[in-house]
C-alpha cells in the first residue's frame, strides 16, 4: 500500500467520503513537502504535524500551536491596551 493510499484510508476512517479522502491525502502530502522545504524539517515530521492537526480538528480540539499566546490575541478586531 502506498503512502497516498494509507493517508486516504486514514481520512476515510475519519469520516471523509472516498473521493474527498483521496483529495485530502494528496493535499496533505503536498503541504508536507512544502513545510519541509520552507522550514527545513524532515518531511515525516511535517506530515506528522499535519496529521495531528487533522485528527484534533476532527475531534473538535484546537492544537496548542493554534491557540493565542495572550488573551488579547483571541479577540478579533479588539484593541489591546
């Protein structure tokens, strides 16, 4: 089984229809390659990070890297004193 097939199977297991799961898998692989090149990290590490975001998002959780660092950052359009 190829990496693409494995990712598509994972996405299906998370509830995506087959065609959408295949599209998601291709996009995840493409973005992992981009992150690896941009940040100089291993492709596997980039893919792992993306998969964590997908799995947490599916569970309705927000990954720690997406949370604001201070309470004032959370208010869109708000002003910080």
